[in-house]
C-alpha cells in the first residue's frame, strides 16, 4: 500500500511535469504574442486576464477551497456519500447564481474600468471577459474538487498552463489572435473538467450519517467566507501591480513587467507542483489527528521546494537580461524587475506551503488576516512606487509584500501548530504541542 510519502512524491512528479509543460506553454504564448503583436498587445491580454481571474475568484465565494478540505476530510471519516451533494451545492451557487450575476455587473462596469486603465482598445476584450467569468468559475471548482478527491491525474489536466498550451495551438495552428484562442481553450478545459469530476464522484447519495450536519450550508459558508477573503486578498496582492501599471503606464510596460513576473515564477515551479497534492494531504492528516504525518508532509514539501528553488533563483539572477532577451530586445529593460521578483519568489519557496497548512488545519481566519495586511501594504507601496520608479517600483513593492506574508505565515504556523519550516530546512523538526 502506498504511503503518504510515496504518494506525495508520485503526485508531485506528475504535477511537476504538468507545471513544466504549462510554464513552457505560458512562455511560448508570451513569446508568440510579443514577437508578432508587440509588448503592448501582450500587456492588454494580461490586463484582461487579470480582471477575469479576479472576477472568477469572487464568483467562487471561497467554496472551491472548502471542497479541497471537505473532500479529503469526508474520505478520512468514511463520509464519501456527501461528496456528490457538496459538489452539486457549490456548482449551483457558483455556476448558476454568483458567476452570471457578477458577469452582468462587470458588463455594466466595463466603461468605467476601461477609462481608468486609459486604453479604449481594451473595450473589445470585455465581452470575452464577461462571458468567461462563469466558465472560469466552474473550471476552478472542478479542478479543486478533483484535487480534494486526490485525483491528481485529472487535476493535472485542469491547470492554467494546459489552457495556455491550447491557446498556443489555436494561434499557431489556426492563425487566431490571443483572445479567441485563449477563450476556446478555456471552454474546452472547463467541459473536460466537468466530465472528469462527474466520473470521479462516488455514485449515489450514500447513507445518512450522524456526521452529516458537519457538511451543512452554514458550516460551508462559515468556512468558505474567510477562505474567500484570504484568496481574494492574495489575488489582489498578486495582480495589484498589473492593474496599477495599466493605470499609470502604457501597455507595453505592462507586457514587459508581466513577462519578467512569469519568468520569476520559475523559482516556485516545484512548489506549485508539490502544493497541489500537499493541500489535501494536510487536510487528511489533520482530520485523522495524525500529527506525525503532518510534520512529515511539511518537511518533505519544504525540502523539495528548496532543492529546486535555490538553483533556479541563482540561474535567473545571474543573467536576467539574457533570459528576457529571448522575448525581444524591448524586454531587456525588465532585467532589474526580474531580479527583484525572483527574490520575492525564493523567499516564498524557502518558507514552504505555510498558507495551505493554515487553511487546511482550521486556521483560515489567521491566514486571512496575514494576507489582508500584506495586500493592503502591497497596494500602498505600488501606488507610491509605480508613478516614481515605473516597473522597477512595482517589482520591489511586490517582492517585499510577498516576503512579508510568507514569513508572517511561517511564524503563525510555528505559533499555532508548533511546526517549523526552518527546522525542516536545517534537518530538525522540533515542535511543541499546538
């Protein structure tokens, strides 16, 4: 029988392969658009994707995070019969209620948003963005539900990088431009996700259980609300720089910055792969009361992160201009941005999957507070720095806020759970009772 350790390594290897493919596809997409349409066209696409991503996150109401936690916990407790009802409930709220409503509200707000960003050419992308909100919301719910079920092969097929790969195929093979190419790929991925999820769920409603009250509407919303706020602030923190760059600077500067940002994300490529399985594993071990298993999973994920992130960081900061030069001479000016963003990412990797650990062990509100503080600080720093220092100011502000929330979360994990990511890195794992 496979141990949690072997499962973690196996699932991480699968996700790493998918993440590598996804990263290559994202860079290919950026390269193709930049080379054929220029940095400004890529900047407009990133701005539209930013709005779409934030809107879809809001539409999910944090319930996708609840599914990851509850799918894993219900399996441990022998309550698999509730899983189909839970997914149906979340799909009802997200896909049929909140997402269409939010899309309609966004449609009305598009003129104001276009004016704020200062580029009337963005208006042509807004119908695609509004239509994409329910699709991306349902896609996200399917992906997270499959992760909670530990269906990692299916979850791997629903990664953003796979959508990017489909978009590249449409651009190269069909000659479409980036917006309809990405839309077609997203629709295909959402349909695939729905099919995979339906086939993965246990058949039938299952027998009623004395524990069924745990999975009611009230605890679901109570658990989802802080996850939504935390995720929303995390996403705002991740995309604040892009939106403010679109407001203060021209679209070509947005395009240069976003290429540097995506390049810096290579540092945490393994972390993203490891965390895909680590989150439901943390939830399972916590639900089972297996503290030793929780410590072991934290140690393995942290060491895997460090083993890849440090060499990747060194490779990027040694010759940043060379890496960016692959996208065209216009992108070389983003070399300083790449260095700063890579610093923020390596701190992220060294701190380990601390935010997932807090969310999966009942400390959602503590995680939410940390992200809120970091997001507000990030907003203030970007508003001050971008008009004065341009894309370099955005990079420094983003790197600093990224380091801040990761270190704060690592301290919270030590205080609340008695687990230390730094002990894992140094070879020890002393802990106190939480």
